[in-house]
C-alpha cells in the first residue's frame, strides 16, 4: 500500500503533492536538487505500519533466537556426550598398550616397543584434549550462582596449594589488597589458574616467570590484572587467542591444546564479566578479567 504518497497528498492544497508543497515552502524551485524523500511529511502516515512491521520482525527474531539456542544446547549436549563416551575406549587403548609394555616388554624388539609407546602417548594426548573439551563444555552446563568472592584469599590459597605458582618455578607478587568481586568461586579458580599457567609457560628460555596481580575499581566493576614478563602476543592475535583451539606460539616450544583462554572467556561471560589482554611481543602481557564489584 503506497500510503506515504497518496495519503499525504490529500493534506495539501489541491493538485500539489507533498514534495511540490515542501519545495514551495522551502523556496527551492522544482528544478533544483532535493533529496528524493521528505521524511517530515511521511512520518505520521508510516507509524502504524512500521510499528506493525517492527513487532512482527521482533517476534520473528525472538522465535529464531529461541530456535538457535535450542540447536546450540542440543549440539552442546551431543558434543558433551561424545567427548564423555570417547574416554572409555581411549582408556582401553591406553591400558592395553601399557600392559603390553609391562608384561611383554622384554620379548618385543625396539621398533615394536617404539610403536606401542607411540600408541600410548597418542591416547594420552587425545585423553587430555577430551578432558579439556569436557571442562569447556561444563562451563556452559554448570548453574551459576554468583556470590561475593574474596579474591585475595582465593589467590593466596592457590599459590599455597600449587608448587608451580611458587619459587623457583615462578615469582608471583600480590598488590594487596585485592578488591572482592561477585562471581563463581569454581569458575574464578579455573580462570586464575589458566591465566597463571600461561604466564608461567610462555616465557623466553631461561627466564624466571614474574607475575604481578592487582585489582582496580572501574565504575561498578573490578578489574583483576595479571602482568607477566613473558614473550608477549602480537596485537593482531589479541582477540583470536580467546577462541577455542587458537594457539599463537608453536607446539615445538610450548605444549597445550589452546583451550585455556577459551574457558576463561566463557567463564567470564557466564559471570557477567569480560576478559582482555594488552601485550607487546617481547615486552610481556597483561591479561585482565573484569567482574561486578561485591
Ligand atoms: N601469557 C601469555 N604470554 C604469551 N602468549 C600467551 C599467553 N597466554 C596465552 N598466550 C597465547 O595464547 C594462546 C592460547 O592460550 P590458551 O591458554 O588458550 O592455550 P594453550 O596454553 O596453548 O593450551 P592449554 O591452555 O589448552 O593448555 C597460547 O597458545 C599462546 O600462543
Ligand atoms: Mg593455556
């Protein structure tokens, strides 16, 4: 229905269209350049229709969003089950390879032993990968009940518990006091552990990892930062590294599946927070996690 022209025309002096009327009022001649549409004259007539169109579009978007969410939940459940069920045959492979070496190791020659060891190592690698995928998947499946978390207590407990986070493996400095946040303690433990593990892993050979942990208030949030003395990350990769299986530094030098930061990203999202990094290659990185203040 072309209401915008036909309907509007009636409101103007006989024989003059909306465009002609506006031109006359503006003092511009008909042969002068004007934009093809004069919005002020068409708006009132378009409102009921555009409102209807907007409502129907909103309904369609909500319906399709619900469909996509259902599909994603199904895919998530499928990959979770698949990953979970893969572990049993994997353990069988690993177990028999180990048994062969244990019971018949002295009767098999070097090449066969080498092949069996490769089967064992391959199944171990695959099992680590499957476990990482399950960890990632669980972040979405776990109910999140946000509670105040005393970050300083949590970080100190983690350092006390894991020798990897203490000298000579690493020097971790806490800029006390660390502000409390609203979050999920399990998710936060996972995030802090993944960020610290990376800071300790991605250092130049022969360098003792040094990490400085601090917090600052940002509006109604708290930003928790981890500044390291590692190898750094090129700006073009700052977003990419938070995706699943995204690794920037090659497996020849650093081990990993590329899932640690994807877990951090997803966990932060589920706690209503954000993550990011500032880094310059060769000059270290500062990973940050921003969460609501407790
Ligand atoms: N502190 C850091 N310094 C330099 N590079 C980093 C740092 N943290 C992460 N990266 C880069 O980001 C990539 C992704 O990190 P992520 O933790 O997801 O994977 P990973 O450590 O390689 O494997 P995983 O954590 O699954 O064992 C890393 O492979 C590395 O290239
Ligand atoms: Mg990692």
